[in-house]
């Protein structure tokens, strides 16, 4: 049997997305080579509720649908060929060795495993007649492969192109056009309008006036800034105004937000959610976060209902936001107090009690991706945080749990990727942002980038020097 290409896969390729095996196989045109160490590493990840645990179990299900075609020995190496049949087909060679060259004395296990995998890759390069490539997301493993003259790639491929959609566009209009703006076709004012131009700043010629509007069904809808600002967390700039407006508008049901650290994305999403629950548009708020610090602790986490202590431990962004909202409400009330009104001081214990009360009153729940299979989320404002750390497969599973009575806000930052199994080209945040290039006939999407840091000068300074340094 001849193949166009041979791909030797590192563990992270399959733990990032188990179905990569089919994508690379291309319906058995290419041969997939799996070192035995990859199978061992995947097997250790099957238990748990986190991203990589899903992928490990998914890969196990894929192997369950395989049949052994043959096996043979080549020196110290044994090759077992499998065929996976289904909607997509794949031919897999699992290669093991009786004896590895790597010295295991005083060497970390992960390094030993990497060396074993590369020994198999080196054997495959010399054994197979077709072009053989080692595929890994690990730059250290790829660098080591290059030093061994093993061709390598990182599974980025055609997705590596950079994109920079103009979600907020500024155009100039004449003063006499102002009265015709609202509800007009955007193409009457901007002939170069694109589907991803969700927001417009209409700059009035020969003046400092700027009018803000969003596009709905190709028509301009001017922002009602007084209504947008009428919430606990008041938007402080045009980016936040556009974001908050999209939250409150019932036209958009999927919002995708890429934002710098300290730009207020979680705060604004939660503030808008609270307002919509108060107005009875939704019954509850569901916060979903794929937490990387909980890797390999999934069995201890599971589904977390509102008031458990775990709720606080594993969802710091949400709890910090609730804390901030409580204190902001208190400051506003104190600033607006009437003469003679006695407002007691707010200590940490009182804040904690008010947070617990808010969780109860607004039906705030937090979920982990491990507990979402088989569930249906209804009548909820859903916030999906840290989307840059989710694979496409996991985001697909999460979104497929949400019915049409919900509104979804997806938050993330490609500058804060902590998941070893995805990168800025392959994660779900990038995939969702790229999807906005064209309008969907199924849902009304909205996307924006929050570029301004509002947390404080230290955060802004860190963003500035480290982003600049890494360019």
C-alpha cells in the first residue's frame, strides 16, 4: 500500500483535537504513524473533566473502531497496522521498540518520552519510502527533530495567515447627512462595507462630533448611550460602548470578544447579563471557563453549583467581577445618598454575603466543559471565558449545548494562551473571529476587540513593554 505522505504525530496533536488524525490522514491518502509513547501518554489522560481528558477519551473511541491489518518486526522495532473505518477512514501504524537509545538516568520523564517519540520518528524517516514529517505543537520537540534531520511541522498549515478585521470602522459624513443616518442602509454611506464591519464611528466633517452606530440587517442603528450607561458598570470608551450595546441588543445572539488584560471584558459582560436578568429577558447567568490551572484536577471539580467554596477557588475572574460590582453599587449609593440617610460601611464579610445573595438572586452558575455533554442550556445568558484556551472541538461541544433561547458572549485573548495543546492559529477564539468574515444565515454574530486597558497603569505598562518586546 502506497501513501502520499507519512505523518509521525506527537501527543499534543491528538490531545489538542483527536480528530486531527482524520484531517492529516485525508481519507487514508496519508499514513499516520503513532509512537507507542504517544499512546501511553494519551492513556494517562483519559480520566478527568478537562480539555485534554475529552480528547484522550475521544481518541480511545476512535481506536475502538479500528481493526488490525497486520504486524511485523523490523530489527528492534515492531509495527502494528490499524485501519479505522467510519465517516472518515485512516490507516495507522503503531510503532514500538524493544530498546531505546535514550539514557533514562537523571532525565525528566517528559524529556525521556520526547526522545523516545523522536527515535520512532527517525526510524520512520528511514523506513518509509514516502516523505515523512514529524508533527508537533512543541517547539522544543520540533527543534530537537530538526537537529536529527527529521522534517517537522507544527500543524498550522493554511491557518497561519494573519487577519485583522475592521470590526470598528470610522468614516466621514457631512453635517446634513446626520438626520438620515438612523435606519439607513450602510451601503448608502459606505460603498466598501464588509460583513465584519459591525460598528461605525461617523465623524462629522469640519467638526469634532462623532456619532456611533451598529449594523443590523445592513442598516444603521444609532446607539442610545443613556440606556447603555444605565447599568452598574458604566462603559468608559467607544469600544466598551459598542460591546455593551451589543450585549443589550436582542438582535445579536452570539458575541465574540478579543480583549487585552484589564480591558473590562468580563465585568461588562456580567454587568449586561445582570441587567437583562433583572429585565426578565433571561432566567439565569451561566459562566463557563476552561481553566488551565485545573489541568489533571478535573475529577475534583466537575459541575459547580452556585454557593460551594470551589465556586470561588476556580473562578477568580467571575468572583472578582462580582466583588467589584458589589463595591461599585455601594459607592454609587453612598455618593447619591439623601440627607440624613445612614449607610453603613462595607467590610469584606458584608461583600461576601452580598455576593452569595447575588448568586442566588440572579441564578448564577458556573460550569466546566466536562459536565456539559448531554445537557441543554436554556433561557440563559451564557459567558464563555478564556476561549483562547479551548480547542475547536471543545468549543463546538459547548456551543452545541446552547439552545435558541440563550445569548452567548465568548471572551478571550490570544496574548494569554496557557494551553499547551493549542496556539493562536488553532484555538477556538481565532476560529470564531475568522468566522465573522461572512454573515451567518443561522445566527446574528457580533465581534469586537477591546484594545484599551482600564485596570490601571501597571497592567497597561506590562501590556506595552512585553507586547512591544515580543514583536
